């Protein structure tokens, strides 16, 4: 496990995307009787630390995996307040020293871990 400790976990499935669904939930698109998706081979942990600045559309983000750390300043703007799917995102990649300078600004900090999992089986309920 990498520092900092994660407070939220998100699992991302890779593989056949033709039948969307989440791990452990029925997916009627796979077959007529419904199906449970299972995942094995969980790999590629990424620890993400976000600094959200209140009253702005900006966040400072650090993404750390086994081999590298990436620092970004991000702006996320909804094009339509009623539709969360329509979003413009702008990223500026930062050096570690630039991240450190900006990280002292007062912000709400959220950390989470994400993993990649390979989808391997589907069984009917």
C-alpha cells in the first residue's frame, strides 16, 4: 500500500465492455436470466489525493502508482448543471515543487484508491 492511506475504494473493470455492469450486481444485458459479474486479477493500484478549493471549479490532484507520481491542476466545468455527463475538463501537469507550493492553499482533501481488475467470469443467478 502506498502512502497516503486511502479513504475510499473504486474498482474499475477492464475487458468486454459490450455488456456494462458493476462487480456484484445483476446485469440483464448479458443473458435473459440476469447475471453476476465477477473479477479476478486485481492489479495496478493507484492512490489519488484531491485538494478541492471551496467556491471554485479547481482541484489539485496527485496520482501515485508503483512506478510514478503525477501532479495536476484540474478545472472541471459542467456545461449543463442538470446533466452531470456533460463536462469540460482542463488539466495542467505540474512538477512536484509546483504541487507543493499549491498544496498549502486551504482545501478539502479527499484520498481514494483505484484498481484495475480483469473480468473473468459470469454466472447466472
